[in-house]
C-alpha cells in the first residue's frame, strides 16, 4: 500500500534502474548525514527521517501497481500527489522490456513461460503498459507540487551529477562531493554484484533467484542498448512503432535513449 506520509515519491515502471538509484540515494544520505546505512532497513529510505528530521520521507514504489495492469486499467488520477514531489525514473523502452522479460521469467512466480517476442506484445505489464504509464505522467506532471524526470541513461552518463540533481530536488540538505563519490563507488556494478552475491544488504530487492544464472540477478548486465543482443530486427521494429504511436513525442527521445548512447557500458544495474 502507498505510504500516505511520504514527502517525495520515486516512481518508475519495473526494470528502469530503480534499485540502483535507491542504493545510490541510501548511501549518499548515509555518508552526508552520518547515519549508519543499517538504519535503512530493506532499503526503506523513510527510516532516515525518523533519525534526522532534515531528511524528507522518500518513498519508492511503482505507482498504481503498474506491473500487473493493462493499459486500459491504469489510472489517470494523480491527485494523491498534489502536495507531494514526484521523481519519475525512465529508461530506454527496449532495454526495459528485455529486462522486464527476464524478471518475469526468472524472478517472479508463477514465471512467464512464453518467448520474448510474445512477452513484448502482452497487454499486461509489458511494453504498451509502460508507454501508457509514461504517457499518463507526461499529461499529469503538473499535478504534483513538483515533478522531476530522470533516466537510467542520465544516471549512467553522469552518476554523481544526476544523483545530486535528484537529492537536491527531494529537498535534502546540500550533499558534499565526498558523499557523492562514496555513493557512486558503493553502487557501481562490481560492488552491486558483490553485494548481491553475498546478500550484504539482506533484502530480496538485491538477491539472485537462481544462483549461477546471471539473467536471474538484479544486477543482470547493465548494458545500454543491450536489447540488441536479444531482440530480432522485427521485434525491435515492433517496439519502435508502438512507442512512436503511443508515447508523447516530447518523451520519445528518452524511450530511444540507447540510440544516442556513444557506447554500451557494463557498469550498473538492470
């Protein structure tokens, strides 16, 4: 259930880099405010607010249980957020779609049993649901008290800079450069994979479901444009066409962000 006491809501469709941003923020707040990260149980950032009143209540959730809805079932009513801040995290729709497929087949029960091409065309919790969800927020972005759009690719391009932008938007006291560097190093791909393998954070949010199968890990590959390794040209054309048909033109560059990426870097999480 949504936390009605939140000041800031970080919302996203699944597999857009939410856990990575969550770990980055948790470590940055811990380092900047001198609060042990153990306070942040199960990566619930609201725990920091109970210790330090200067830290706003930051709530992570997927909003409207979007992963289990068809486009027609999504709500356009965002009045709950009218006096709250919202950060929307997005990602290249094709990378998000592929990563979501592996989550559904390897990290969820009952597992999805169809092929990746079939999954892309599903009405529930797949490409069209994600695009409609983004479209709703594009149309309703003026409802919250403040709204910030960020993306997995922006975080990859300048992790410290984009992390600072998100923290500042949330209303955190200014975060020094050392705290940002600490957070970035803590949450890079090798560190995240090591934490997942050792269950360092003690949470299902960062734990493999099939040890030995890299596609079952939360830290799966971290490749911008990695969808090209899994999708046929016809499947890519399908997603591209659906995106151009459904999504608001202003946000289509974010949905096709991998096309603008200069290279594919294996340094963060799916």
